[in-house]
């Protein structure tokens, strides 16, 4: 997966594991008495600070406490492996397949949703670049008809990736743009259609109704579509990502998560928390602004990097 989390070369900030291993632990101490209550409380605090959320944190701490009592955690390395295994297990629970769903025939239709500023447009550009590199014929549709800047940005990404591009007049019904995209894909032979949507606050009922309409219209025009509804979440907002995810999931059937700006936070536990809260697989991790800064999700690699020594 490559390096996801920035490691400071100077200054006081340390990785999550660097902080955890400073608990009152020594190889001899753990072997003799196991983790004491003070150490467990501090571990719980650190996991909560890293945005794992209450449910995930409680389960990880309970597992560590049990393993310590049973003499399974005699060294720091064993504690590290226990935490990594716990994170990986959480990410593999429930709906967890990171592979993109593909249409049995005709174009695969992917709708991208999320609030303003989460990184939707950049994600679409990266995904178009990636899929073009895999040999797909990609069509990108600018469904955000309200912000000219978003349309222009997406047009640039489409041009760079060699993807077909379609947009509508300012203020046009976004559902109509989606229909145009499906028709253009059928005419051009595109096998992947990526549809951007306007960023919307998850608290806006009217905009959520508009989103429902887009999904409904796509399904009527092409049964089985959209094949993916990917929700883009900003890792730097912490536990607010869960509230956003729950509201979007209540409005439309979200099939996958894309967590952006992971490189800019030391609180990557939110990826685990939001997966567990929504029971939706994480599909991609965004690690920067460049075209190649999009990583297909791998639970084992994520757990290893999140708790890297």
C-alpha cells in the first residue's frame, strides 16, 4: 500500500504506536503482572484520541486486557501485533470487500457523493486516471451544475487522463446530466461512467432529495445501475465523518467509502470507526493531490501502517 501516514522528521508529534508503547510496559512487567488498569485506561484514551470511536476502542481494549490476563502479551511486539490484528479484524468485519463492483454487461456506472471540500472531484480525477491506465474507456460526467469551478476542475482531470467528458449548462437538472452521460457512453463505447455530484451538506433535506432523484433516474435508464455509490469522506474531520456517513447512507444505498486526506492526519482510526458504524467497505484511501495518490484499500496494510513502529 505504501506509506499512508506522515511521520514527522522533527517536532514533538509521534506516531500512534510510539505513544502507545510508552505505557507503563516493560517485557518483564508485562510477563509478571500483565497490563494494569492505569495502562489500559491510557490505552483507551489514546485510541479515542486517534478517532477509533467508542465501540471500536472498547473492543480493542477488552481484547488486549483478555490477552494480557491469559499471558499472551509478554512483550511490546506482542502488544503491537495484537492491536494490528484487532484493527484488521474490525476492517474485515461485515461488508468489507474493497473491489469495485463491475457491470455484467455495458458500462459500469459509479456515482460519487459527499459534502463540499471532501475531495470528490479530485478523487474522480484520480480514479479516471487509474482506470484509464488499466485499459478502460472512461467517461466523466460533471453533475455539479452549480459550481463552474468544479466543472472546470473535472474537465482538466478528464483531459489529463484521456477520458471523455460531458457536462450540462449552469443550473441544469443534475439528473438530466446523468442521463446524457449514459447515452454518451452507449454511443461512444465507454465501459466506465464516473458521475460527479454537487457537494451537499448532509443536513440539507432538499439536496438529499435531489441526490435520491439522480440515483432513481439512473436506475430507471439502466437497470442495475449505479453499480457503485461511493461516499467521499475527509479523514481530518474525525468523528464528524460518522454523522455524515450515516445521513448519506440513510438517503441512498452507499456501496463504498473513499477516505481522503489520510496523509494529513495522525487520527487514522476514523477509517475503522466509519466502516464499523456504516457496515460499508472502504474502497480507496486518498494520500495526496497527485494523480497517483489513490490507494486501493487493503485492511492488513492499513492496520500495519496505522500502528507502524
